[in-house]
C-alpha cells in the first residue's frame, strides 16, 4: 500500500502540495488528474525520492519496487528486445549469475528463482509488448539508435511495462503513441497485475484503464472510486452539496448578526448576544470549490460556404522521394461539411495526407482539384518549435493581421485564452498547452473552409481538450483530424479513413469496431501487413495460405466452445422443464414441503447455470464472428 500523510512539497519556492493525505491500496489502477502546473509530476518525483519533501511522509509496504517511465529515451546500440529485457534487473542479474555459479545449492536457488519469475518466457512477453506499441518483429531486432526520439520513448514505455514493478508511475504515456498504440495500452493497463498510477489527460484511457481517480487540486489530494466520468459526476455532486452548505451557513450568519445588532445594547439580551457572537466565530465561512475559469477556444467559421467538393483527388500519389511515394493511387473527395478522422499506425502516411490537403506537399502523380478561394487552417505538433521565442502571442497575431485595428487583434487572441496581459507574455514563458492554443489560433484566425488538426491535444489538459471539442463542433467548415485521443475523435468525427498499405480507404464501422480490430491483432495482418512484408501492398500466395491456415487453427477452438455451450444449454433447458413440471403439481407444497424446497433450489441453480452457458455461447460466438471477418 502507498500511504501519503500530511505531505508538503515545495518546488522553486512554490508550495505545490500542501498537507496532502491519501492511501492507495495494492493492485489499484489510479488516474492522477489536475490542472497543468498543479504538481502532478512533482508528486511522482517525491514518491521516487528525486526531490526532497518539506514535511509529511510517503510510506510503502516492505520491499516495494517502484518503477517510473524514463524521461529520456534509450539511445544505445542494443536492439529493442534486449533494451526491454534489461529493464528487469533481477532477471538480468540471475541469468548472469547462472552462467558463472559453481555451488550446486546456489545454482539450484538461481534456477528456481528464474522459474518463479518466468525468466525464459520473458523474451516472448517483451516482444508482445513491443508489438502492441507498434514495433514489428524485424524492427524489434534493430538498434535503438536507428529510431527517432518519439519511437525510442515507446521503447522506454515498453521497458517500464515489462519490468512490472510493484508500483508503476506513468507520466502522460500516450503522448508518443498513435491511436492504435493507445488502444493497446488501455487494454494492457486495465489488466496490469500490480499498482499503477497514471498521469494523463486522455479521458478515454482514464475511463477504460483505471478504477480510481486521484485529484490534485490546490495542494490537496482526493481519491474517487471509478473512472473519469464517475469522478466528474461525484465531484459535481460534492460541489453542489458544498455550495448548499455554504449557502446554509451564510443564512445562519446573517440571522445571528441580525440578532446581535438588534439586542446588543439591551441589558436583558446582552448575554444571549454575546453567546451568539461566540457561535458566529465558530461558523467559519465554507471554503467554496471555486473552479479556475477554463479558457475557451473559439474557431472562426468561414464567411462563405464553398460548393462541394472542396478538394478532389484522382489517382494521386504523394511522398517525399519521387520514385518512392508514401501513398499511391488516391481517389478521394472532401466536402464542405465533412468531419473526417484518419486512422492507421504512425508511419503509414496520415501526416503525409494531411500535408497534401494543406498544400505542404505537392502530388507526384494524378490530379488534385481544389475549390477556388479555398482557405486551409493547418496545425501540426512540429510547429511548436517554429514559434518565435522572442515574440509574444500578440506579435505573432499582428504579423498575420497587419492592417487590423488593435481591438480586433486582441479580440482574436482573447478567443483562445490570451486576454489582457496574457497576450503580451513572451512565447518562451508559455507552457506547451498555451503554445498549442496559440498555434490553433494562428491557424484559424481567418475562418478557413478546411481545418486540419494533426495531434492537437498532446499538450492540452482535460479542460482545454473539452474546449477544443466544443470549438470544433461549433465550427461550420470541414475538419480533418489526426489524433490518438479517442474521446476527441468520438465527439467530433463522422467519417473514418484508414491510412495503411500505401493507400487510403473508408473504414466501414465505428471506433469500437476499430478498437476490436486492433486488439484482436487483425490490424497487423489485414492493414499493416504490406508494410511489414515489403510486398508493396500485396501479400504473397504462400503468405495468404499461411494466414488462412492460421485462421482455421484459431477458429477451431471457438467452434468447439460454441458447440459445447449449445449442448449444455440444451441439457439445462430440459432439466428446467422437468423441474417446472414437478413444481407445477398443485399439492406439492402441502404434501411434501421439503421436496418442494429442494426442487426450487435446484431450479434456481439450473437457471443460473443456463445463464452462464448463454453468456459463454454469446462470448464464443462474438469471438468467432470477429475472428472470421
């Protein structure tokens, strides 16, 4: 158990955590939430002993191992599998000792311990984690140095998950993941066998993968049962009760003050007046739960709607090397009211397609037709590094609106939370979330007809993401989204395009269907197989035969489960009919009450067993249907 008692943590002279107390039970999966800057990462650092605590205590059970997602990506010559395997220090140490130990007793102890921790199955487990995070079998054998920083951070996440410490601390683990990796991580964390605390602004992850929410607000910690949606509901109820109590106390204060003012000067009432004053002193004003005002986001809509389609592609190929396009033979159209989400693993071409639509890349082949006077607003994460650090939000917006009146420029900035002095804050002092809001404001200031957002939520907290969702849904133009935030996609997207195998196709289903595809492993076979096999988009005949044989072998156990469940359902149905016929005798209860009670109990047990068999049949049938499509 993790116990935090009256904890105070001060960083750079600022008291971030003030008298916080909480207990986290073993095996809990906890989402740590709070506004940016509230002190969530500082709490992790205090738990790990990286920063000193001012007062209070942090206690663990004896021999508790604590692991944390590394802040720096691994960057060595070792391949990915070996990098992940090395995260289990005990296994690494024991394997090395097994090679050199001479004492038979010690050799036996080492081998027993290796068996206890399933050391020889570890490579398969490490490979499964890496695969879930987007690395195919060939990539797992490559050196860390061959990958970019974002992909190496995935390796760091894989290492943290593989090590399985007693207490795992994850700080924004989805920031470097695509939607597919995020869906896999949700499923993995929901089954994590030990205690995990996750800092995240991803609502879907906080609803799917955790069973408690730990809220850090104004230096205090409050633990709520359930996911984020349950936390919001409970917190709103608590706020309503506190507001009601505050109102009740204020009414009582006014009543007492009226009595005191009326009778203070009367000798006969002086004693009562003094008593009322003492009572008044005890009625301290209720500390109201005043929320910091969430900064809104306003995306200007286009002044005039264009005739559809606003963009049409016919046989288009696009990429960065003329002889090797990333996407080929694209025939697509975007209409003026489209809300499109791009699905597919990182590296398959989602950002390339976004750049094509934004005119950041030109077609290499085929024809691309754009509506006249089409204006496109484009946001991508890499643009954060392109901001002028010597400027301010005001100077950036002024460059785009050189002829506009001062009031209009500042009003434009106010729509993205940069009102008053905030508009003149140097960019170098802005947080990641503030920079993201500024970039969205710069991309949309003119009311574009098409808005392209490539991972817009990475630096936004939950409130800012909610504001972005509201802004997108209020915006009247077309939207193309690339995001690993399923909550955003669910709330805003109406069409899904799958980018995979060098092409783009409509995805026939919703995000729940896509999640099932990803978690069932069919994503890699059906959609990502061409990239892994290097076949240019078409699997070989032998590969197709191998996959068909594999599918048949996977379906056989499911067919057996279905048949067994059907047989059991039929048996139990016959048993229930027999019992019901016996219980139908009108004089049974009077003639033989003990027998009647026994039959009633048997019927209840048979009905429960039938319900379990029906659930098994439904589960096996659903799995069979999903696996065979």
